[in-house]
C-alpha cells in the first residue's frame, strides 16, 4: 500500500533531461542545472535567465529557481517544472 509514495516522480525537465525527485535536491545553483543539460560552465560564467518574458543577467553560481529558460553561450536551454502550479 505504501508503494505509491515511494515512486521517484519527475520534478523538472532541463533541456532534454528529466530530473527525478531523488536528484532534484542536488540542483543548488544554475551551474548544477546546466551540468544536467550537458553544459559545464565555470562558476563565474555569465548566463541569462528568461522567466515570463523578463530577462535577468546573472552568473552560474546564483541560487537555482524555476525559470522558463537559461541562455548560456547563445544556446537557450528550456526548463519546465513538472510539479506544483
């Protein structure tokens, strides 16, 4: 009966990779999110965040939060959350 709560649910899609609940807590910075997508930026790399058509410039070591996309070296990596509202 308790097996339904132990399922590793998908939490995010970063690029083409799905991040499950067990690995979601390892994403602390935007650098971690980019590493999931296969990009390996330095900690001080300049990135652009897109959320609700608002553009924010920051570095890769900024704390991660759900956005619509991350632009790194001219490549837009879409981020889609699969939890909450």
